[in-house]
């Protein structure tokens, strides 16, 4: 410390503040991934969704909606696994293949009578890690992003809105599929005569704290953006969209996570004299319903508690001329016929055909 420093000496003080701010800026840049759009309350973001072709021929969806189980904290394993319920893998069909889901399901059911089970459920519950690639039309927070391809972390409510509006899926219990004349389908991704997605960020007060609240809607009129499918595919490689974010976990990795992370933390509680109500022998039953006879197959997945984003439904506003589409998804590695682009072939396999 400089013993001659005087806060009243304006030039000296300004120099010190400048040094502090510079250090703060450098630290932020070191931890911030510049590939991503950053959301902030009071701002609006207008983007065109992109459907880049996966160079590894694995991803059959436009985005990577990943669900994980993680073990974070002091003295923990600091590991994570990709849950097979992730949309880009097997969807809800993968639930019975995930032993970690079985564990968290048991912890959730027992949490009403066991504080320890509640803590274990909160620690190992499914977490959302949703990423999409977009072309930025307008970013009110960071205008320098305008006209760039970027990655976007997709809040749960916005993700549900996209799955419903683009594919027509029912995203909530008891909800019916969206009528075909309200499904936007292929037009969400077209660079010529497609629909922009607008996202507004506000603040929401809840009993548990203050959160960002997101509302999303497709713009009512189609527009064009000055990029091609080749540009999108090239940008996806540069942004390492699939390379960094398409992740899978083998059955062996999932089972090892259960043994080392989940059962390890359970054992710590038991050593400390706080036993759980969870019976690990239930894992040998092969599916969550055997472990929880009161849970039906349609409600097998326990509630997922979000992070800093509230999972409220996004606003719904349908373009009147949105094309009809099917929500059935199938995979294909066929070579596109002459005159068609790769994206056309993928979209047609998914039922997105021009009227």
C-alpha cells in the first residue's frame, strides 16, 4: 500500500479507481463466455433461430436442451452426468434408463417426512442446461452483438414455448398438442421470409427470492436475414456448438455417479447420524415405478427446480400465416436429393414441408 495515497487527491484517486475497474473488466472477461448472449432485466432481444447441421451426425434437433445431474460443493466430487431425459437424446423415454432419476425420485417422495431426503433431492435433482444457436437481429443490452451468430442459454419457460410453437408438443401435464394451424414449424428457422423470436426480460418477486422472468413470442410478420444455411453451418463450427455442448453419458458413467456421488453423500449423512428414508435396494427394481408404486408412468419425472430463472410459461403469440407441420421426429442420414439443401432434407424428415 502506498503510504502517501490521499483519497482527497483527485488525480491519484481517479487513477486508483481506473486500475480497479480495469482489473474488474479483465476478471469478468476471463470468466465470461463471449459466445453467449447475456440476458439482463429491462432488456429485449430479437433473434432468428438457427438449425445448424451437426457435422458429427448425432443431433437431430435444432438446439441442445440438456438435462444433468451434478454433484457440486466443498468436498464433493464436482462431477456431472447427462440425463437420458435430455430432449436431444431420448426425451422422457429415457427416464427409466437413468438410475440418478430413480434416486432423486425416491428422495423427492420421502422429502415430505425427511429433511435429509429433501436436501439430497435438492442436491441431485435434474438441472436444465439449454443452449441454442441464433442470429442476433437486435440486442438492446449489447448492440455490438447485432448481426452476429451467437449462442443463447434458453430459460425453461422459453424452451417450453419453443417446443410447443415449433413442434406443437404438449409441454405441461394435461396439455393437448398445439393445433397444426398454430404451429410455426419450419418458418422459425428460414433465413428468407422467416419469423424472428423476441425475448423480454423482467424481474419477478417470489417468496423464495427475486428472479429474472422471461416472455417470448414470435414476431407477427416474417422478415429476411442476410445469411445462408452455409453461413449457419460454418458459424456452428466456429462457435463449437456441437463440440462443446452435445454431451452424453454412458450407462456405466450414470451408475458410477450413483455409487460415488449419490450414495457417497448419503453415506456421509449416515456417518453423521442422520439416516435417510431412501432404500438403495430399490435401484435394482429396474424402473422408477417399481421403486415408487404410487407414481404413475405419466407423472414419473419429479418436479425440476430451476436455477435463477423462473419456469413460468412464455407468452404465446402466433403468426396468422404460420405453416402447418407434424411434431413427429425421426432420424435420417440420407443424402439430400439434387436441388435440396441439407436443412431441407432434415426438415422434411421432421415433417416440415412447404405448403
